[in-house]
C-alpha cells in the first residue's frame, strides 16, 4: 500500500524559497551544540588531521540520511516514528529498537552536557561544578514544562551562532598545516588507533542518530509539503496509476526545497566540525593537551584565549555555556516528544481496548474525554506524557548520573557510542520505509539508495570493530 498526501500546497518559487532555507542553519546550530564541541578538538589534539577524511565522509552521509528521513515526512505528512509504527505489525519491534537505546542516549547526553556546562562555569566563577550543572538542568526543565522557553532558545541560538562565527574566524587565523591537512583527505587508519576514544566522536558528528530522526520532526513542524496529517487524511493506493500526477509533481518540488535546506544545515555544521578539528590540531596537539575530565572546559578555552587573549576566554565561556544550556533544553523537549510518541504507538491497542483513546490513536489519536485518574491522563495524553518523560529522563535520572560520574568525557562517551551503533538501525529502517511505502516516482533514486546502504554498512563496520576490540 502506497502512502501520499492528498492535497500538498503549492511549493515556493524564486525568492520565497529563501525563507524555507534559513531554518537549515538552525538545525545546524543545534546539531553542533552536542558532543561535537567536546570530542572534535580531542580527536584533533590526539590524531591531528588523520581522521579528516572520516569527518567529511560522515558529513556527506548525514546529508543523505536526513534527506531520506525528510523525504518520508514530506510525502506522507507523518513523522518517521509514525512510519516505523506500521513496519512490523503488532510486534512494533522497530519502535522498540529505536525507543530503548534513545532512552539511554537521552539520559547520558543531558547529564554530560550539564557536566560540561558546569565545568565551564566553574573555571569562570567561584562555585562548584555540581551546583552549576544541577542549576542548568533544573532551570531548563522548568522552562520546558512551562512552555516558556522560546525566548531562551532564541538567545541560545544566537549565542551558538556567535560561537560558530568565532570558531571559524579563529580557525582561519591559526591554520598553518597545509600539507598535513591535505594528507588527512587520503583515507587511512592510524597505527595507534584507539576505537574507544574515536567512537563517541563518530556518533556525535552532527548529532548522530538522534539528529537524523529529529530532522523528520523539524520537517513536519515547519510544514514542508503541508501540515502534519492524521491517517485518514493520507492517500492509501494500491497502484501507481491511481496517484494524481499534479500532486506528485508538487511533492517533488517540495522534496527539492527540503533537500536544499538539509544541504545548507549539513554544510554549515560540517564547516564548524572541520574548524574544531583544525583548532584541536593547531593549538592543543603541539602542547600535547588532550581535554580530559572536569578540566575539559579549561583546556578548550585555550582554543580561543591563545589567539584572542582574555577576551577570547570570556567569549568561549559565555557562548559555550549558553549554547550548551540551550541544547540541554532542546534535548529535554525533543526526546520528551519522541518518547511520548513511541509510548502512544506501543500502547495504542491497549488504550483502544480499554476505551481510553478515540478513533485514530497513537500519533494521530486523541485521548478520550471522561473520568480518568491522574496516571491514565499521563500515559494517554501526549502533552502530559511528554512532560513526564522530560522530567524523569531529561532531569531526574540525568542528575543522578551526573552526581555519580561528573566527568563529561566519560558520560558523553557512552552517548556517542550509542549514537554510532544506533545509526545503522535508523538508516536501514528509513530506507525500507521509503522503498516500500512511497509511490515509485517519489522514492529515492539509485544514488540515494547506494549511499544509504553504504551509510548503514559504514557505521556498522565501526560498531563491529569497536565491540571486537573492547
């Protein structure tokens, strides 16, 4: 059965397309605000430009991956999670396969971000890393639950943009290793390869598996191809001949707009990652400094203070603090929404049987009005469930992990490894969905198919090697 929107709006033309490209930069800022800020300079400090080719390959593959996730959402009007819902029938194993690892990723990522933010504030002001990290998590969750975080997100985006600009300008000023940079473009593996050291970086380049799936939510929220649809509003056709050619052409043009937007975000984010790699190689490697432990922010501050003096130190501290705090806030909200969707999908049959959902259920259903106790309201109403997940897995458990470990490198290493291992799962499920559910004219072409298969195999190979060498 093929899925397609019934009536997509007319795609933008000419200058009108510019306002649809701009949000790609916002996705870029949110993606580089993850573990890339921490792990890329570490890789440069230890291996120089030897993994430059890996970074460029992953950046290109990320464009392919998020474009294919966006393809499904543009054509059908549903999130990628809603697509995974119908892949396996009642068992819903794809949803479980995404849901459970991402719970672990959410907890350790938010905890690691808080540890990194706390260590940055600790070297700038008198105080304790635990106090600062705890304060950031609590403040962020209050803003998420209250829904009053738009202003904070906007400020965080501006500061992240400032950090990006500063990093790029600094990178241009310090770059000198032309020969080594060119050599880094040639594929090769260092003799002293430490896979446990490199694996988190591979997983966090442009936010990894979570960033791929969140692009689908962003495409739906931005209404590429039209607003999000319920199941009853999606064309379900058995043959290609039944599909309207005019609608297909409109969706093809929307796919092009979405693809260009994805390219803008990936190119911008890739440029920042390469710059952080250059800074780690040029400023930290000569001094044999590999950022470690709670002193990681102090070591990272040398990336700018060594070039811009005291002003550079404060620019880094302020920008990285606000940018990472904004990332914590976005992660709490984003993962909360994802987990709520997954739970409603998994428990939809039970809710319907007990009369707790109206027709539709899952992502498209609404909670049935009536006398429900407090726990029934939490597990059947998306908004309440999102808040519950944000509190438990975005604040309470991350705080416990933070107090037990405190080392941002150790915490985020777990998250990066989960992301790298999880990426092939997302890639192959998305490719299957696009090939089986979308009409033939709107499916990925041979180039995209080959690149998606290569993406899955590429990350799978790293994952297998990583666990084989533990």
